[in-house]
C-alpha cells in the first residue's frame, strides 16, 4: 500500500469498512506535512475522498486557486471513474449498458458476441499485450479460477473458524478454461466474444491502474496539473505538488512493525507508483494467510516476496507489472524490468531484504532529514 501527499499521503470487494479505514488512515497521515517553499504560494491545497468506485477508497488531492476550480476537476474525475467502474466491473449490471458482466454472461450454453464501448476494447487489447509482456503472469482470462478463490476468501472472512482452501481439483478444472486466445476482439465492430463457454474475464490485475492512467492522460491533455490520484493504492501524479515533487511513502509489508510504518520514500512528478503485496487482501486458514494474487502456474497465492513496488510513468503498466513481478522469480523479473522502458521496481523479500532495480534509488529521499 502507498501513503502519499505533497508531504506524505497514504495510499474483492472485501468489505466497505476496509475502504473507510483506508481513507481514515489517509486523513491521519496528512498531518505529516513538510515545510514548503519560502515564497508564499498563490495556490491552495484541496482534497476529496470517495468510496464508490472499484470497491475501494479514492483520494484526490490538488492545488488550485479556488475551491470551485478544485471541485470542478473533482467532478470530472468522478464522472470518469464512475464510467470506468461501470464498464469494467464483473459484479454489477447496469440497465442499458454492456460491460464485463455482459461479456461473461452465458446464454444457452455459450457466450454471446457483445458490442461494447471502445473503452472496454482498448482495455482488453492492453490486457492481451500485458499477457504477452509478462509471459502469462497477468492473465485476465483466469476469471474461472479467481472466482473460486473469491468465494472461498469471502466465506472465510465471514466465518473465520470454518475457513477453507479451494480444492485443488476444482482449481485445476477451472484452469482448463483460461486460454487468453479464446478472448476474441473485433476492433472494427467493437465486439467481444469468449469462445470457451466456461471462460470468464477478471480484470482485477489491471483495471484500476488502467482507468487511473486514462483519467490522468485526459486531465493532462486539458492542461490540468498539480494533482495526485490514489485509487485503492494505484497512485498517479499529475504535474508537481505546487512547485515541488510529490512525496510518496511505500508502506512496510510488515504491518506489525509500528516503529517503521514505511520502508521507502519517493519524490515523483508525473509518475505512478503501484504496490502488490501478500499483506493486503487475505484470509486465514489454519493459521496461514492466503492472499489474493494467484499464480497461474500453481493456482495458489504467490509466495516469493512480501511485496513488489513498481515506479513508472503509466499506472496501467505499473498495475500489471507489480502483479507480474510479484509472481515471477527475481532474475526473470529483474530482466523484465530492464527490458521495459521507464520502469523501476523494489522487491521486498520474505526475510525483509529490499532489492532495487538500477534506477529506483534515483527517486528516493531521506524522510527524517527533510521533516
């Protein structure tokens, strides 16, 4: 998780109370502000919080001359978030709208060819590109497997005493229906078809990051600057924080370490930071934590790291890469980072060791020295 601000701000449909708790944490962290420029700014800092999109907390912070200007930009962001949320959800239907639920529907034993908004087409094309780039570690066609985990995880959260793991034979049967090539996209006609009747899509590994990036690009094209968006830990900065870079803290995956809540601090402007970790969404079975990032090879939660943070100029790429790197062996992940332009990463190993890509440290700073 990320905590971010112009100083520091914190960044499954689990339960709405989780989102509320996240936002409360963000509010608390904002008191840790740095000393600004000596010259008095002509801009004011404003913030807003929402709980209605992508089943998580959204934080918007921006610098504007007036509250009215900030509110107008927030309304535009809210409208776009709502649109992407409605299009990309796999849980909710909306009258008159074809979304991923419509694509996943089965009628008379097969999926229909569905005409969809171009935003869905573009996202699915991006998802296929990420599948190829990550050697299948990011696969939105794994919906049949992830749905099983989702059910068992939610049941385990509701009834911890009787929490269970999904049977492996059930997972293996579902994994037979995860071929990304069965996702058929017709760009010319804006249609989507799932050729395997038992295949479903789950875009949880990329949807938030992709939507945040599209919204940020829209704002940048309009000349908006001085904003930071945090949608469930997918952080994207737009310009500077009132003539200074934004300062972002990466949360310590050892959540029991109260003396060191953050393990690294970054200064960024225009970049995105995304973290995937085993300490975030999980449930407990027989004393063991089982998180939500499922390895397509083992069909079990990945166990190689505590967390992986990705720094890049594209939040969608960051979302996909953080998931992929979390599941890949370190040497393979390091090679992928080195081969990908404008991407840096930090791995937190299971023993707590932090390993950095070559350029990651160029963005870090000593928080204690700058307080």
